[in-house]
């Protein structure tokens, strides 16, 4: 098994040699080419979060975030689709034996690839997607507002890991076939960045989920605690975009700030929202610097500068919580009066 440091180096080579050279082509595509995801599977990266006994790499948090940062710096669209997979792997590692036996090995190998649908859990008020117990399982009603990778989750057997809430405050996680049906409507979303990620809204109408596809039932508060603890990995997207912009733009004082921001994220606990906001705002500054340095050619669609700037904008709101939003707005507030005031 490759040592953890070697996994990060593998990801950096893939980012530099495979992902980055074709990132503009992906950015202009309708859907990320499956060959790019296959390259990540061939390198074992779909098993990054999986246990070794199931064929995974058993990566620790520092290795996981290092791989995410490297891939995001190569092509955020590809990295964004790939990143949806790992929550399913982690859940299945502790799932009932039948589900674990059927799914975990193929998911770690990248033979099956999963998406995730849980953004609605962050919204206050009544459930956006409700789960009602019925004989033999559950029935889903409502919508999953943000599901990435549709059409590229898996070339053989598409699945999406869906979270829905019951009336008594529980969260029901289930593996659903990623296929439109009379009870599952798919609405494509057009995005200003990572548009080739296959991001959609799913609408459920009395959609049946068999008990055998339920991976976990937990209290909403338990999920909220896990979600708060998971803020660090998502910040790696911003670090990767910022790092690529700084590499393209040449040496600057922002290089040291990138290292400091990464350290703050790695060391943060309760301060994670503020550190995450720093990473996102740093990506905006780093990509803006690249745009300015490149002049008029930066706004050509053939320029990486405009792509990276749009991706930095996207990351300001990706995975945003109320705490992160407040911290971002505070960082973006003017720190000095305008000239002549």
C-alpha cells in the first residue's frame, strides 16, 4: 500500500500532468469527460477515505485534504465531482453488513461512484426532503436542491447518497439509483463555474426507498455535529484554486499567506468557519491578482485566469453556513476609508 505522503504526490502529478492541461476544455464542456474520473480511479483515489480491509487507502485527514487541494488546483470541476463520493464511503464503512459487503469494495475501487444529496439539511425550518416510514422502507417527498455528478457519478451503476428528514427529527440516509423516473424528476442547473459538474436539483414524489438501501438513521443534531467537523476538507478546494493562481502569477507575498492559511485550517477547531472564510477570500484575491497581471487577455475564455476567478467566486458560497457567511462578509468589508474621503 502506498504511504500517505506518496498518495499526495500522486495526486499532485495527476493534477499537473492530466487535470490542469485540460481544465479549460472541461470548463467549456457540457459534462466532465469520464476519462478524467477514470484516471483518479486508476490511481486508487476513489478509495482515499475507505478502510484498507475493503481496498481503500485509509488516509488520515491531513492526507485527505492534501489530495483534495492538489486535485482542485488541477481542475476544480473534476475534483468537485470526485469529492462527492467520499461521504458515502465513510458511511458504508459502518453500515449494516449486507450493504457494506455489496457496496464498499466496489466504491473504494471506483467501480461504483457515488454522489451526495444533503444540502437541504443545512436549511432551517421544515424538511426540504421528507422521509415517511412505510412498510418495507421509506417514502421520500420534496427536493434535494444540490446534487453534483449526475451522469458522471458512475459509468456502470449510478448511485446517490440521499439524506431526508423524518417528522421526529431523524435523518435517513439511503443509496438510490441515479435514474429519473415517474417519482424522481431531475432539473439541471447552469452554473457560472464548474458547470460541467453535472449539478442538478432532484424532486421526489412518493419515491420508495427499500429498507435494504438505508445506510444510516441518525439524529439531526448528530449530523450537524459531523457537518461542523467536516468544514476543513471543503476548504481544500479554495486552497487549491488559490495555489494554482499563485503558481501561474509568480512569486508574491500571498505565497506565505497561503501556507499560513493552510496551517490555520489544520490547527483550527472552533475557529474553523473563520479559517474557511480566509481560504475563500484568499482564493478571490489570488485569482484577482492573476487577472490583473494578465491584462485584457485574462478575460478570454482561453485564459486560466478567468476560469480560476469564476471558481473562486463559486467557492465563496459552496458549502456555506451562516457562520461562514458572516466570517466571509467580515473579511470582505472595507478596512480603510476610500481615497479622498
